């Protein structure tokens, strides 16, 4: 017949093991919390903003964002001008392009966009460099 009573040694060992697990869980929880705070407080890097802005605009409009022609950090977050292929034609120089002004919050999430101009891909801009 086996002894099913817990000895004081085994009880102490179990309590020590529980305390150790709680301590580890608490440390992991603090690390995760600190990591989340660091990510939330960190401003995204410019390249992260550019990539995310292009992806968000493409998802919203269904059009391919080809390039970013201007980019700046503002008091409200970020402002970009993104060149988009609106209508593909043959030859390619006749394709219809558009510039969109894209606004993002400080974390890089799109807050608004609007088309500011349309043009044929192969035409020089007559508006003085804009």
C-alpha cells in the first residue's frame, strides 16, 4: 500500500514551485506590458510610415500606389503625396495617373486622402514643377 499523505518536505516543495511559477508569470507579464508601452510610445520610422500609407491607400482605393512624391512630418502626424495609376492604357505613356494627398496620424494610420491632380503618365507637368 502506498503512502498518500503529503510530507512536510513535499508540501514545502510544492509551495516553493507555485511561488516560482507566480514569480515567472509576473515577470513575463511586466516584460510584455513594458514592451507594449514601448511600442505604443515609439513613433514609427519614416520608411514604416511610407510603406503603411501606400498599403492603406491601395486597400481603400483599389488602385496601385506607384511612388511617393512628397513626404513630411506635421503637427497632426504625417502628410504624403502619393502617385497612383488610375487607368492603365497602351502605350503606357498614355496611362492616367493621379496624385493623392494622404494624411496620417502620428502612429502612421491613414486619417484622410484626396486626389489633388490627374495627368497622363507621358506628359510633362505644365503647372511649374508640381
